[in-house]
């Protein structure tokens, strides 16, 4: 079984103990900055599954794709720097997509293993 990367809490986090698993949401032609609130339209089935699987944990990493034409991005197809974000609200649209209100928390460096897909990927979070 391939080893899966872990999420390391940032040095500035208070009360965080041990590694955290945070899913990565790939986005096209969009950049979420820390402290900015951004509504995202999520339409890919894998991304909808990711948003629906969050449960009580509302943290995701938003990372831009290098090529927005790709429908199934791999870790190598993503920018290395993304944004740790909090999902505040998810609205189901009539066309089955989701409108997701996110707020950027801080910049993070994303490093994922080759075996990751973006349904439930694991990334390494560092300062």
C-alpha cells in the first residue's frame, strides 16, 4: 500500500495537536486569498462529493489547476501553493451543482502523493 501524506498543522495554530487530514478542492481560473470571502461554483462530481463529505469539519484547501481544461486533475496538475479555507455555507443549485461560500484562512504549500485523486486527497500543510 502506498504511503499517504499527512497534514501538518501550521506553527501559528493554537490548540492543534497532531496531523490533520484536509481535502483539496481543485478550482479553475480562480484564486482564493487569505481573509477573502469567495463564492465558488462546484460542478464536478468528484468536487461535489468532496463538499458533501465534509460533515462538521469545514476546512478545505483550495488550489488552482495549472490547466483549467482538465476535468480530472492530478496532484501534478495543481499549483503548489493553495489556501486553507473555511466553508461557511453550501447551496444546492437546480442544475445539481453547488454554490459554496468559502473564506480564506492562510496560504499553504500543497504536496500530495501520486496516488491521490481529488475525491478525498491528502495534502501536506506547511507554513
